[in-house]
C-alpha cells in the first residue's frame, strides 16, 4: 500500500468516473493507495474542498494559501490556527516562495510565508513547502522563523542535493513527484538516491505533473505507484520497500 502525500483532489478530472468523487476514491483504494493528503491552495476554495472530503476515511487535508495566489484573501496566523483545528487537517500549506510564476516586488510572498510558518508553530503542525527558483530565500526564511521546531516537507522537490541537505538539517522531509521520472531530471534523481530512508516521501501533485508513462495527461493519485517504482529503481530497492519506508515516514511527519 502506498500514500500519495500531496494531491489536489478538488481539482481532479472526474469525467472518467462519471463525476463521482466517491467512486474514484474507492477505485484508488482498490489500486493499493491507502491514504491521500489533499493540499489547500486558497482560502476561498478551502470550504468547498473540505466539504468534498467529508466522511472519506483515508483522506487528510491541509490549510493554506499557495505562494502564486494573488488578489485573494490573506489569512492571519489566528485564522490559519483556527481552521487547523479541523480533525482532518494535519498540516499548514502549501506555502513558500515562487519566483518563476510571480514577478516584481515579492515581499508579499515573504509576508505570507512567514504567516504560515508562525501558524504552524502555534498549532504544532508541519509545513508543506513549495519553492521554485527561490531556494536561498526559502531556506533563509525557514531559518529566521525557526521552522525547524515543527518541520515539514519540501514537496515536489526540484532542487539539488545541497538544497535537500540543508532542508534535512532544518527537520524537513523531501518529497518526490512525477518530475523525478523525467529524462532530464538528473539532479532530482541524484537526490532521490541520496536522501536518507527515513526522510523521503512520494506524491503526485495531481492533477498536475503526471509521471512517465502518463506525462502530458491528467494526473491522479493512483499514479503515485509510478513515482514510487522509479524511486525504488534509483535506490536499488523494491517497490514494496519504498512503500513501507514512505508510509512510515508519512505517519512520522503527519502524526
């Protein structure tokens, strides 16, 4: 059994399942996915997301605002902490910095990031970090805010081993998405070989970033098996071992 440690279930293309979310969840479980973490992107869509997940065993959630969201509601530390009291919420995020899709003065991203870190520390719940072309500032802010007190995960990891090593030192896990299966993702693959067995996760980030052999098509949580198999091959271990290690790691982080 595998865990998809990062997906956006409220954004899946459910047309192949007759628009029936419950039917898809049942099929996913039948395909060997024991648990999914549905990750929040915006405050405006969070209530609808939580309504979709209600009553579904084997699904947990986060609360937070993606760094690329603009012209949206900015939650306070107190608001995030209050919403994080929901029994299905196990993490704060996704949050972080993205200098690829956003331009200009990005101090607003820094402020939002710090708010999420402070909410995580107040609640004792781990952080889900998105970082793209912002490695130095992401690590700096994590250090300045004392994020190592709660830890978390650098999701959909796209950096090099040195970045991973510094994140590990800050009490963070490293999560690999379908990008690790891409032919040109050599530095990510190098990291996937090196990260300690007790500090890595696998994910889909679905409906985005489908792994080979589904690249370019809609992504689904059950495709996490392809990610796990590729990581297993890189590490020279079995798929069953990756499933065991990443499941144990998931519950150690999102306790």
